[in-house]
């Protein structure tokens, strides 16, 4: 029993630390998949030993408290998180729980849409004018990011009122996800590298780091975007369903993920659409990490209500991870067809999204330097779409002191010729046109 209490306390501590790195510092140390595993392990232990579950356990909490550097904004209705499911069974169980709770033998209709990998915000419109915008924070209190949100071109400062159409309510609190498109993220990082600034690890961190700026003149230069997918308080809500609500938001000039929000009349259709989105995952110009399933009828949402951390009426179907954590056994150099030397990390094999990965590119010596990657390091590895797996970052807290710095060879490991660096190039090359690696590649 003591061991279990110890384990629960360790897991809670680790999750709190990772929450801080993710939500406060916008610089997570581990992959989302690893975080989800820690979280699930704690949920499972607390389920088995409820008497050992702490009242302030991170499994009952959302996000992290707001940073003192921002003014605090109290949410009128808590901004919650979502319960995760990782497979079809998760969806069937969710539908089963809902129908049991409602005492409903008929099928329940769901609205399903992509889960955007960004950060949640709430924007308050009073009499059609944007007055306050905040981050989710710990769910009850968020950070005031009004000036920063106002720099996002697709967020209207004033809502549209069309003739003969329902007016926006006097008070409209909309919620949604602020994110950065992949191409914009790439461009931002290229620019940062050129200026000698540290790049962002992924579009989510870039979006969070850009929005949570004390100086909105920094935010204005960052290509942020937003999708609305929910609401807080609304005066006289005159809608029956989530879907109608989304259409209304769109009419008022707010951006919703319209072509990808689909109504599914039963859980079978939900499953099919979740798989469809997952298959198309790489075709979206922004990163998505799952699908969100919501009961469409708002009266059913109200009857289902919420638990401490998440509503009963919605869930996230999480896609297979694209990042995992593993260890670098050694770093070796590959010579390509054009003579370019690419440092490659040989890994302890790890499964990422159903494929075993044992090598990952380190791109070039500058990248090794920048990320300070060493042999023996524990690293986050990413395998997304058809792209070659790459080392994203080092988990520095796992350093033991036994890691070895890697030095690029001065001579080609294949033919032994001297290695040169062409002016204005980051890559090192073997310039011997007869190098077997190059000849082999050319064939
Ligand atoms: S609905 C009660 N819809 O995922 C919360 N959330 O892991 C209702 N998210 O906190 C949220 N895309 O920040 C919803 N289409 C979407 C979403 C979405 C991304 C985020 C949101 C939420 C988190 C939960």
C-alpha cells in the first residue's frame, strides 16, 4: 500500500511539473503521448485505490494557474478539459455512458470536428463589441490577453449584424482555439534561426508563446488564427443544437471550422468520421491531435452536465501519437547522393503511430549544436506523415552526466576524403565525386 501511495505521489508531482512546462512556460519537456500515459496511469491507480487519491490531484484539475504577470480574468462558467479516448472502444463506451445517463434507448446525435492543437481562449462580446479575451488558465481564472487577441485578423472586433437575421446576444462569451498554421510556423522558426533566436518546438508552443506575450506588438507580428467551438455565458440563447450555434457564430463573423464539423446520427458514424479525419490528418494546414465529439442537442448537454475536469457530453478521440520519447544509443553519419553528410541518431527502438522507429535524422551539425543533442540522451522523436523521423528535443532532466558530445568526422566515413563546408551552407560535404556513397546513390 505504501508503495502505491508513493507511486501516486510521484506521478502527481511529475504531472504537475509537466503541466507547468506545457501551460506556463509553453515549452513541454516530454511528448504528449508520454504525458497521456502518466495521466492515465494516475487515473487508473486512483480508480483502484480511491482512498489514496488526493483532493488536489492533477487528475481533477485543468491546466495551470494564470501567471502573475498578466491580469487575472474570472471565467463566468469554468473552462474545462476533455476526457480522452484512444480507440473505438472509447467511443462506444462514451456513447453507452451518455445513453445510460439519459435513460435513452434511441440513438443520440453527435457533432464531430477536428481537435485543433493550440491553446484555448475565451472572448467576451458585449453588445457586439469585443471587450475581454483570456486564456483558460486553471479553468476558473485565466490570463487577460485582450490586446493580443485583438491583433488576430480573423477575430472580429465587432460582430456582424445582418438584416432580418438573429442579432448577436447582448453578452456572448465564445470559446475556441488559437493556433498557428504549419507553414507559418515553419517560416517563423526559419526567421528565428537566422536571427540566432531559439526556435519553437512545434506550432502549439509557437501559438501559445505568441499569444502569451506582455507586449502585443510582438503578437501582431505572429501569424495566429482562431477557430470557435464553444461558449460560456450567453444572454437568451435561442438555439437548440451545437450545430445551429456554430452556424450563428459564423453569421456574426466568427470563424468556425465549418466544412469539417459533421453531424453523426449514431456512434457508428462517429467512428467512421473520426477515422476519416485521422486519415486526412496531414492534409490539414494546421496540426490536429484528435477529433472532438459533442452531443448536438444543447438540452441534452445541460442534462448531462459536467464532472470536475470535463463535461459528460463531450470527449476527445486522440489520434495515434506522432512524437515519442526514447534514448539515443549512438550518433552516426550518413553520406547521401550529393555528398552531404547527415548525422543520424540510432535509437532504442520505439513505436510511433504503429511504426517502429530506430533512427531519426539530426539534420546537420548546427542543429545538433542548437538542440545540444548528445549520445546517450533521452530525446523526443517525431514521425509525422511521410516525413523522415527527426529528433525534436532533448529531455534534459534525464541527463545523467554520462552523455557524450558528438563531433562530426573530418573525413568522409565512406571514402576517407576530407570534408568541406561550402560557403553559406550549413551542410558538410564529401566533395569526392567518386565516393562510393555518391556513386551508389547516383545509380
Ligand atoms: S470543445 C469543455 N472542440 O482540446 C471543453 N475543444 O483537450 C469543450 N480543443 O480544452 C472543448 N479543438 O482547448 C473543443 N474542436 C474543439 C477543440 C477543442 C481543440 C481543445 C480545447 C480543450 C482541449 C481538451
